[in-house]
C-alpha cells in the first residue's frame, strides 16, 4: 500500500509542477520515476520471453518426436543411422528456437540446445533440453538465492536461476535448463502418435 501511496503523491506533485510552470521540479520527478519504470518494463519483457521459450520448446519437441517416429523406424531410409537423423532434427529444432537469429537468441537468453533419444522396447523417449544464460539484472541479483527466496519456495529459486548468476559461482550456476520429454512408440513402421497411458 505504501509504494502506491508514494507513487500517487509523486504523480500529484508532478502534475502540480507542470500546472505552475516549474519544469525543474517536473524533471526531478521524471528522473526519479524513470529507473523504476525501466526495471519493471525489463522484468516484464524477460518473463514474456520465458513464456515464449516454453511454448516454442513444446512445439519443437513435438516436431522432433513426430519426425523421429516417422523416419527412424526399421523400414525408413535412415534406418541403421540414428546419429544422422538425430543431428538433422536437432539442427531444425535449433533453427526454430532462434539460435541462428542473434536478436531472438539474445531476447530469449538462449545458450545451448540438445536432443537426447533413448530407445526402449516399447517407447522411444525424445528429450529436448535448452539451457539459458542469466539476464543478471544488478538490482535484482544483488543478494544470494538463499536470502532472496528464503520463504518463497522452489518457484522463486527457479526464477532466480533464470534471471541471475549466484555471487561467487559465476561459471557454474549460470542460467536455467528447461526440459521437455515426448514418447513415441517403437515399431517397425510408423503408427499414430499417442502418449503412454492414454486410451483411444
């Protein structure tokens, strides 16, 4: 409630200064409020970037799983050369996520992307892992994770990992790794894509 009251008071003083033609006072108000506005705008943009990245990963993982199902079965032209089809799928996924576009890569904080495929008797497990670089906003990342997220739980820690680099551990604790897993049936020919445990 206090920040809202403070902001309302500042805006009313700004309005009064403009009406009484005191530009210096109005400029002071703008200079004081502008950094707060920019921090809020930047945080909102980064949260929006994370939402976009999650959605793009869902689409990319579905593409990877579907293509693996259709082109890695025993009768496919790629049969016996899993590395070749996996590398091609990974290349297309990286292109879709924005690794080859500098502005998208910077906006989404992309670092690395990897597709892991594990064959089992019934299912092929296709996992897409994307690592991000931290934004490292000085104002937000001034204190360690344990202090900031003391009573806020795992969601706060995940957000801290995405936004900040822990002090004293800049190389190893950078960014966040996001993961999406899809299951495709292991057969000698392609069949309809269904998730495990679902009924027709």
